[in-house]
C-alpha cells in the first residue's frame, strides 16, 4: 500500500498506492510509512505523493465502520493511534518532508499534509476536514498543528464549517507552500534542491522552527480537555449517525448526543 523508493541522491519518495480507495489511509499504511521513515533517518528530504486521482481521501471510514471492535461501536480503533504516530514521525523526522498534493487531500489527508514541512499543490488540489459532518473532534496535536499553520480564525473556520478549499484559497490561508503544475515531478525537484543544501543547517532549522512552535503549544490542562472532547465525540450517537449517513450516501441527522 506504500511504494517506497530513492529516486535521487539523498531523497526518499513514498507513494500512497491504494488508488481504488483514493488512497484512504488505514492503520497498516500509517505503520508502513512510519517504518520506512524510521529505517531511513539519513535522507535529506522526503516526498510523499499519491497514486491515481487523489492524494488522500482521508481515513478509510468504510473499513473503520465495518470493524466490529472499533470506531463504529464507539470503541478505540486501531487507526487513530497509528495515524498520530505517523504524523508525529513526519513532524520529528530530521529532514524536511514534502507533500505533493494532487486532487483531494481530505480529512486525515489534510491533517497529514499539515504535519509535513512543505505542501506542493497542483491545480486540482482540494483541502478540507469534514469532521463536523461525521461527529469527530481532532486530536490535540492535529488541532495545534492546524492553528499554528493557518491561525486561529482560519482553523476555526475550517474545523467548524467542514468546508473545502481549492488550491488558491489554501495558499492564501497558508496551507499550500508552492503552486505547481506537475506535483510529483516538481516536488522531487524541490526535494533535490533541499538535498543539495547543507544538511546540518537544514535539519537544524527544521528542529529550531519546531521548538519555536512548541513554545505556543497547549498546556497540559488544555490538551486534556481536548482529549476529553475527542473521546466524547468518538463515543457519541452523532458519530454513529455520521458513519451510517456516509455509508448510506445521505445527509446525516445529528441530535447533539
């Protein structure tokens, strides 16, 4: 489900290779990609791209709904912890990670690219986090990353309304670093440019920026409160309704409980 290669000196390329599901993420994909990153700590840049017509349509909701021991029954599912570990691994990877976004990057797809250092987007790129259409609250880390990237007002807008934004608006919000035509090819060129720079300096600056960002992170009490909100949402009737509506291709009827 993850195709991994070294297409240029010191550059890694990870391709989400599940085009029939529009590269929807599951726990196995998250673990596999994290494993590749952990096994190649000395690369100077990494590009993540998607096969087919989408970068990543989000989490594999259909599979999670069918999991009788997981999300559809209000229990902890395997995807959330695996996804959190992957986003943390991307953020903490020594070298820059570039998301080459073509087509939709929705839900977990948007959260995934927010964890990356750079987002190179093609003309058909679309971003959005439809959590309020499913009854999900994001984790403290993913809320923090989004706020740090686009600011409080824009993060509030995206999370509360669940609206989608095209590439141009995403760039204005700060979600997109560069607008390109051929996402994968131009992301790899960008990665090769970075790989040719002084790696100690590049990695030092990535770490320094992360430390500056960390200074504005949530305190423990606020993070605990968000975790409680997250858990409440995952145990709610509204989540079950959102999942059922998704599966039945109808509008959800949320009751606020």
